[in-house]
C-alpha cells in the first residue's frame, strides 16, 4: 500500500440538541474528514474528532489540521507500507497529538480492509455481528428535561444510560434518576470534575448501584484514582487518563480502575486501541467504546472496534439521528432494540456522502 493523495476537509455540523458536560456546552462541531487514496485507486476514509477548544484534551480541530498538514501526511505520503500497524510505528517520533494520528490512521485501515476483502471489523479481529449500545446524556437544565431524555433513550432500546455529573449536580441527581427509573443500567461521567477532597460526596454514590463512575479525578491522573478505587465499591472507569498502552499497563499495576473507556482517537488510532483491549482482557478489566460526538465515519470505526471480544459493556455509539440532522454516511447508523448491526461488507461498511462533504466544507486541502 502506498498513499498517493490525501484530501483534508473541515466542515461544521449543527447538533440536533446542545450537549453539556462539566467542560461546557457544544452546539455545533467541527468535523475533519480525511480522504486517502492509494496507488491502486482504493479510497479510505478517516475522521478527526477533536473539539474546537482544548477542554477534553490539549488537542483541537485546528491543531489536528496543523499536525496532519505539516507532519503526519508528509511522513505517510508515498511511503510503502504492508499493514496499518506500521502507521503507529511511523508516527512514534511525533509526541502525543493522538487525535490527529488517529484521523489518518483510520483511513489507512479502511484501505487495508477493502484491499484484503474484509470488513473493518474482520480486519481488526472482531467477531461480533451485533453490538450493544448505550447513550450519553449531557447535563440538562432541569430534572424534567433529564427524565424526558432518559425516557426517549429507553424507548429507543438503549441498553445503558450515561449521565454527566459535576459538583452540585451529582448525588441528588442520581437519586432522582433512581427514584424515577428504578434499576435501569446507569453510570455517571464526571469528566475530571472532582478531587480527593470530594471523597465524601463520591462515597455517597456507592448507594445507587451504578455500573461505574467515569473519570472522577484529574484528566492525567492514575495514582489518586487508585487511592479512590480502594475507598469505593462502585467501579471506577478511566477515560482521559488512558492515552496509550503504557498508561493502560500502569493503571492495571496500580489498581486505578476496574473498567476502561477506549476511544480510538484518544489513544492514537485503531492499532493502539486493539493493544489496550487485549491487555485489558488479559487482566480482567472490562472495556467499552466511548464517543467523541463523531459523525458517521468515526462512528463506523467505533462500531468495528466494538466487535472485539472484550467489549462486554454497551458503548456510546448511538445512532446517527441521536445527534445529527443529517450524517455524512449512508445508510446512517441505526439502533434497533439497543443494538447496532456490524457491517459485513469490505471497508468501513458505509458509503460516504462525498458530495455533501464537498458542498459543506469550509476548508479543503489536497496533498499529493
């Protein structure tokens, strides 16, 4: 395989409803689309999923474009590779910038899957034909609005509800959900909003039988999460803290968590995500696939990843129409009875709406 052309697009996609976390509120999202073509003419698609501001990680949509243009695409273009794993090695000298690396690596995996006559899921070793999915619900303006969002999600068959919490919107919020919805599978995502000084509050959450509390402490912490996990019966799930295979090893060694949320973009691509998945499986750590408010291409990559054996918990890969008025793929991702069918056709399994991307792109750059 030799990549001979890469086209970068950036477009703004308006969300159907605002998504609020402890970081802030998102109304629209910049979506970066990568179209890579190899010497045989095979086209692969990737997606850059970083937000516009450096709240979740240090990366942004603009830094993704910068890294792709000035460092990653030049390093990959016209280089012979035999397997997508080599992209991970090729990018090693470039520090971090995981989301930028993941964006172009995803396109290479798509090309590889097509050229080997496999679905992306099959190409990475996935075995599931259907995956369980949950839904992530942002902070709401009232309990009434939150209850309505949960009711709508349950009516659509989602198998797990994730709600955002932050100081002042935590114990009573979870209590209200339990009082209204009983033992519905429920988890809380703190997005690093707490410190060890909040231990009394976090311990109160033990009474509610949550599946997990996601990333309660600092985004780059593993040590204090280990101390916290010893104090809680509720499993801690690490998200932002796990940016590499090495982070995963340290977390296991310290006992920092019982669950890990694997996001392809956060760890630098599918190759690294598989390594983390395999290590977690070997050490009895459950994993699930998180979301970055992806459009259809990134969503397709998530579906493929979730077909791996140790993704035993429902992920955040909701249907396209949960977030977008119109997605950039067809058919759009749909959820039936809380499950998504894993595509069986070669590549990512969806057709990219190239005409829509061309017409809505605010930036288009070609490299050859």
